[in-house]
C-alpha cells in the first residue's frame, strides 16, 4: 500500500512537470509563429509554390535547409522549440531570425534561460 501511494505521488508530480513544460513550449511557439513567420517561411518568391515538394527547402547550392518552415505553424514550432530546449540545435534555429534582426536573440535567450534553469 505504501509503495502504491509513493508511485501515485511521483506520477502526479511528473504529470504536473510535463504539463508545465508542454504549456511553456506551446506559449513560446505561439509567440514565435507570430514573430518569425516571415523569417522561416518555407515558400518565398524564389522557391516553388508547391509546399509538399522537398525541393522547396533547398538553398541555391542544393543543400536542404531543415529549419525552413520552422515557425510556419504552432505544431512545427513546438517541435523545434522542444529540440531547442535540449540546447541541441541552438545556433541552427536562432541564426535565420538573428541575421534579419538582432533583437530576436532576446526571444531565444529568454526561452533558453527560463526553459533550462526554471522549467527543467
């Protein structure tokens, strides 16, 4: 009986932590979609209009840019920000927006700081 109560307590606490992390990423994803939709948009005037085509993410030299479309919708932005929360691809995700406006560093900096040191 004691073991069951301990497991239930831990499961409840983990559920609250996972839900809090999910909401944190979701809120920043919604903000990111509104701030960076133009910087990361998958289709522009020089690319094909067919979004389903894999060639729309290729750069001029034929390299596939996996971060194109990273902030097109909240689901994709949530996935990218979750990966960013692990600090795996921080420069790859931040630099497309940073090259257009240096103030975008504040968004990513606040996200990483709050996510790594407070939420996690």
